[in-house]
């Protein structure tokens, strides 16, 4: 058997490596997916927080503007509903405090928180001015019953001595003069600064989140691609090292041929075992076939083979029957071992004297037959020569065996002749030789 110069690949090793790689890639893919989901959740949380912060910023601005509007409405019209709206917003709703609280809860930008805190401080300062103006307007409109927060506001003696018209004028002036307007603008600027800071922070966070998501997406695509490659490699290896060789083995087994070592290392072990069994079985079959068709002592074909061959080749053939003369004397006088040696010698001499296409058979104890295929009466001289050579060789004692003589009968068959007729013709010629004293040959008088 030819030695393998390259160690065959083991399907077990390939499977272990492939499964390990696939498992690692699957875990890595799962981790990347989880990180991507976490990043998306973080992005969503950032958007929600930004929305809340923007709502807080807008709420403080709206509350400040609402207080200004209600204060001016009351100072102008004297309608108590505007006063109540103002005080309700200032003391109960207090959207400014809620806005600042929400911003501190949801924002991490200190500059934005500082800007909104400053806006709240200035709004509180404006509230003091607005309360003073509301107290003047309440006195001017003759409102006696005032809420406690407004009763606690003390007006100066100079303002208390003003007439109603002057008090209203003073109240409206406080709510519209340059100082008031400047504070309102400062509040708006602080609110805008807070909003800008929040937008900048959101943009920075979203940009970082987008970069992280893009990186994770690339990794995800890479891991999935590698996973597909590993799975494809497993399928290809299985097809090349298992499925394709098995298909070839099936064809070889159906053709009763040995298998060519191929495929995975595990398969090659099976193939070597199969080929050993195949060789043993073939040898055993050949041995049984030889035993079934050949004579155990001489090695030439036996009587069963002779009968089958005679039926097959009786037309255009010559049947030569050979008897060893006085063979019983060899067994009686020199022993069965010597008799067996003479039988072997006769069989070997006949086998070597005729053509390879002819059949030499042992059909009885000391009886042999030769079936010459494609033979006709024109070959009588050639057949006589061969028989004479055999007889001469058997008389020679130089090989350590006693001289032996043979009696031979020959008959030619033709298409349509019967097996027993051809045999009977050759046997009749043989009998004629024996009748005349043995040690000779004779041809049947007619073609059968």
C-alpha cells in the first residue's frame, strides 16, 4: 500500500475547530447585538432627557412671560381674575421652580443648569417688582380684600400719597420701564443659553452614540459574515470529506471493487479495514471457486467443470480421453504417494503440452480429458504429435518417477452433437487402444 505523504484531515478536528469558531462568533454576535440595543436605549434616553430639559426651559420662559402678562393686565384693567392668575402661578403652580427641578434631574450640563438658575433668580427679582406694582394697582382700583402675599407688600409713603391715577401710572411704569425690560431680556438670554447648551450636549452625545452604533454595526456584519464562512466551510468540508467519498465508495462497492483511500481520516480507517476484508473475501472466494472447479490433487479442472465445458464447447472441438495404463499397480506396489505423484505428473504434462485455450480435466481416478476448442480433423497430426510428446515425457525416469504409459482416445465434435455421443466416440477410440494392448492413441472413425 502506498504511504500517505500528507496526513489526511480529520473530520473530528475540523468539526471541533468549526464548532468552536462558530460558538465564539455567535457569542460575539450576541454581545454586539446587546451592545447595539443598549446604545439605542441610551440614545432614546438621551432624546427623552433632552425633550424634558427643553420642556423645562420653555416652561420657565412661559411662566415668566405669563406672570408679566397677568401683572400688566391687572394693572391696566383692574380685573381681579388677572391678579388671581398671577398669584396662583407665583405661589401654587410655580412652573419656574418645577422647571428648574426638572432640569437638574435630567441634565448633566452645569452651564445649562447655571443659566436657567440665573434666569430663575432674575425672574424672582422681577416678581418683587411685579408684586409691588400689583399692590399699587390694587390700591388704585380700590380693591380692599387682598391675598396675604399681596398684603405683605409694603409701599413707600411717597407712593401711598399718590392719587389713583398716579398709582396706576407708577404700576404700569414699573412693569414696562427699561430696567424691567432689561431683566426680561436677561431672562430670555439665559433661557436661550441654557437651550443652546442642551442642544450642544445632545449633538455631542448623539454623535458619539452614532459613531458607536456604526462601529457595532460593522462588527455585527463582520461577525455574521465570518459565521457564514465558518458554516459554509463546515458544509464544504462535510461534502468533500464525507458525502462525495461515500458516494464514490457506493459506486465502487456496487462494482465489487476495492475502495480508493480518500476523504476524512476517519473514513480512511474504515476504508483500510474494508479493503482488508475485501482482499480476504476475494481470496477466500477465489479459493472456494478454485476448489469448486479444480481437482484438489492435480490442480486441473474437475469432473463438474468438464461436464459444463463439454456442453459449451462440443461443437468444433476435439475431446481427448487419457487413461494411465495399469495405474493400480503403482498404488499396490509403490504406495499411494507414488501414485499421487504420477497423477500430478500426468496432469502437469498434459497442461504444458496443449494450448492455453484448451481445457485439461481430471474426470476420474486415473482418467484425464482434454477439450481442444476450435479443433477439427485437419489437426490430427498436430494432436498426434502432442500426445506422442506426452507419452515420451512420461516414460522418462530421470525425474525420479517410474515410467508410465497412457492410452488415449480422440473424437471430433460438430455443431449439434450430443455430449454423450462425443464422449462415447472418444471413449470407444480409447477402448480400441486398450484392446490392442494399451500405450497408444486412436482417433474415432467419424466426426460426431
